[in-house]
């Protein structure tokens, strides 16, 4: 991921991301291995005026996973809590022990 050039690549293939998707991916990668609740993610990334509800994060994460292809599973869902970026996907129960609120 090129933070300065605002570009993402997976296996040397450029990935077209919206501004919000890029910001979210940058946030998750920058806080690798930390689990963030949806509300904490919104607080850190967007104002409540910009987003009507916390399910918006779910939609953006879904789009990111699709666009990232084989790297998509690196965005892990921790059931009932939120999301985390990991180098290699692991059991979400292990990650729930490191929740950041």
C-alpha cells in the first residue's frame, strides 16, 4: 500500500479504491493486529454526520475484501465486535482478546 501515492496493489496489480475504502484500509493496516469495534472505527475515520449508521463500516469492509481479492481475508471479522487487519487470517476468537475500544 502506497500511503503517499494513495494506491493499493495486490501481487503487483493495482486495486481501484474509493477514498473511504483507502482511508479505512490505511487505518486497519496502520493498526495491524488490533481489533476495532465498528463505532470506534467510525469515530476514528468519519464524522457521525458523514455516516448514518455503523453498518456502513460493514459495507466498506465487504467492498474492500472483494477488491483486494486474495488479500481480502486479511481483514478479519471478530464476531460481535468488529474488524482487524492481520498478515495471515487466524481464528477470530484469538483476536477477541485484544479488542480496542
